[in-house]
């Protein structure tokens, strides 16, 4: 075969491979992912693009992560996925597989980009390639854990934000004559309820409907949420259920306490604001002010000498 024909064949094969990869990447980017709520509704959850791109490859490397030796790691990941609200979207072994697939599949592209960038920077940049390459691979390995931690943090913040209003509605419903589970269902299915707290309350209602004791369903809700206010509320409700105390009185007391703690958190953040602003002021604002005020004076003084 002539050399020109071989070159054109290789170019066409590389173009076909690049086109196939681009098509797979575009399909992964446009693919929407959903979780099924307790009442059968589906709600969209957006995974990072790299996760959606590499998730179909997870079964190929999942055998070590399904072994009994990693049962404890899978349980910890499962609790974190439940706290992030994606337990119906990602299995623990898939999440652990992504930690291996990201540096294995995306690492060569990152190393190639670093090599080209450092080579363009000059001969001294080549010495930085090994440490920067190792750092890039470590960041790719840690990327799933960092994303999951941020997702858990956002979901906890949404639960804390929605809890006072939901608790007030629950208190009014119980004091109006509804039993606790009916009031909980009304609070979870209220119009426009699309926050994580309503999803968790709906899950509690469905678990009790299939036979789970109410206290166990509430304790599971507190474990999934991981929020101190929810744990305090669930502890008070379980204790009221065991002692036969009025649920309405407990809810009203808990609502007042949660609002007080929310006010204290807001006051703490407001008191921390001046300290956080001190660094940007010293580094950026004060030098600019001194330059504007003292610049002309220094310029005139420098002209006299």
C-alpha cells in the first residue's frame, strides 16, 4: 500500500474515532437523569458531565468494588448518597468505580494538555510536569468525593431553610384536628413543594404506609438528613410518641426553638462578616485608596529631588 494511501486511511480512522467520541460526549451531555420519589414521581438530578460520560463504563471495572472486603466502604458511600438525594441514581459500586475511571480515562488528556502548556512555556516548564501530573491525577481521584460532599452540604442547607415553614404548617394542621401522619402528608404534598424536605417527609409517609413503625421511619429520616435541627425534632417526636404527650405542644415548642436557632445562626454570620471583609479590604481596597490619595503627592515629591 502506498504511503499516501496509508496516511489518508489513518487520518480517516482518527477522524471517525474523534467523531464517535464527540457523539458519545454530546449524548452524555444531553442525557437527563432522574430519581423516582416515594410517590412515583420522577425528579431530575443533574450529574456532572464527566460522571455521565464515564458511567456506562462503570460495570467494566466494578468487580473489585463489589467484593465483600469493601462492604463497609459501600455502606458509608450509600449513606452519603442518600444524604445527597441521589441514592436512586448512583449505586455505591458505581460511585467507587468513578473514582478509578476519572484518572484512568481523563488522566491522559490532562497530562497531554499539561505537557503542551509547559512545553510552550519554555524549557524550565518541563521540570514541573511530574508534580503537576501527579496533582492532576490526585484531583481527578478526589473529584467524586468532593462533588458528593458539596451535594450533601447543599441538600442540608435546603432542608434547614425549609424546616421552619414546614414545621409551622405541621403544627397548624395538628392543632386544627388532623392526626400526625395526615398532617405530615399534607405538608409533604403541599402545592409548590419541590424542596428536599418535602421529598424526605413524603418518604416517611410512604414507609409508614407499607408497615414501617412511625418512630423507625422518623429515625431513618433523621439519619438521612444529618441535620441537628431534624435530629432534635425527631427525638422529641419519638419521645412524645413513647410517653403519650400531645404532639401539637411538642411541635409548637420545637418550632420556636428552631426559629431561635436560625436567628442565632444568622446573627453569628452577621458578626463574622466584618472579619471576613478585613482580608479583601487590606489586600485590594486599601492599596488602591492609598495609591489614589498619596500617588500625586509622591509624584510631585519625586520631581523635586
